[in-house]
């Protein structure tokens, strides 16, 4: 009986790669547009780069960037995050009044454009008699007169127009608006944590506040941090709206004033763009680091549940007819 002949090896496959002419055409068009834009930046007389950098280095502009842009962004976000977390907890409360108040706040400030809100806040002096905010107990003289005392319990007064057109008014206006968005972000992050975590914390003797601070919020951060980073960058850009107060110390306000004074608006707009691009890039890097930091636990859990390939020493070979 002749032994079976070995099968002939298959021949080489002459594979022809699929051509994508549309991609080549799209790439050429994009490169042409980009080249034209770069050419305009360096050739067009409207872009006076010498004037741009001269305006950017002016002391009021630099101080406006540090105080009116960066500082307002930081404090407004801190105020907005803290108030937003409080509103999120109120929104999930079993108390009807707390839920209603938080819901009404979120509804109002999410519907109100920030520019309109800042304009109203800049004119808030009309809400107070003589545009003065009284520091102390309201109707103090009437209360003391009821007890036969002639005096006052007022600490002092503050000019509302000056207060709301200052950095404090900018932080207040942007922070109140941001809290409505952060409340929904925090609520979604808290609800992403399994309810068993809170039940286990309560079973260990923690109060609801301790469970929220020590168990729920740390786990919710991996859901809260990414949109919060986006909100911070958006807040940073929205500082350009502070001219509605008006806040004269803000960076964009100063650059715009220089452009109007010298009739060179495009160069100062390019200066503001450079400031915004540089700061937003740094913020984006910080956001990526925070996402990686708070996502460590989730990534570790995903890796621990991943199946690994068995080692050769642990592999058992089963032959036909064998029992082991």
C-alpha cells in the first residue's frame, strides 16, 4: 500500500490593496486650506503680530489675565462645585422641600444665559434702596423701637454697584450659573455608584454624611472629573463675558480697549486667542492627569477580571483514548 502523498503548498497570494482615492483627495483639500490659512497669518496685513505681542505684554493685560481670567475661573469653579454638590444631594433628598428648591434652582440657572445673568447682576443695585446693601439685621431700627430702644444693629453698608462690578461679583455670577450644571454632573456621578456601597457603609455604623464623604463621592469622582474638566475650560473662556458687569480688570476687556484705541481690533483678538489657547492646553493636560488618577481603581478592577493566557507548565494535553 503506497503512503499518501503530501499536499502541495499553496502558492503565494498576489493581494492588491484596496485603493481609497477619496481619502487622498480629502487630504489634499485639507492641506491646501491649512496652507492658505498659514499663509494669511504671515502675509495678511490685518495680522500685525508686532502690535499683537506688544499689546499682550502690557501690564493691565497681564494682570487682567492673572486676576480677571485665571483667578475668577478658579474661585468661580470652586464655588460652583461646592454649591453644585450640595444641590445634587438636595435633589436626591427624601425631603420634598429640598428636592423642589434644588430643582427650581437648577431649572432657572440652566435656562438663564450667562451674559444675560451678568448684565442683570451688574444692574442689581436697582434692587436695593439707594443701591446700598445693609450689613446687619434688616428692619433693625423698627425691631429695637418695638422694645423701646433707640439704636441700630447695622455693621455697615456696601455699594451694590461697586460690589457686583468687582471680582467678587464676577465670581458670584459665574459660580451661581456653574452650580446648576455641576449639580447634574455630581448627581449622575453619585447615582453611578452601586447602592450597596451606601448600605454597607450604613451597616458599619457610618452616618449618611460620612458615607457620602468617605465612600460615595470618592468612587463617583471618576465619573464627575471628566465633565468637570470640560466645565472648567468652558468657564475659563466664559470670563470674556465679564464685560457685561462691566469688569474693567478682565484680560479681554483690556485687550479690546487697546484695539479700539488704536483701531487695530484683529491683532488684539489674536492676542486673546493666544492666551486662551495656551491656558486651555495646560488645563487639558491637567484634566488628563486627573482622569488617569481617579480612574486607577476602575482600571485595576478591569484588569483583575481579565482572563490571562495559561502558562505552558499549566497546560494539560489530552490524547485520544486517554483517561487523564
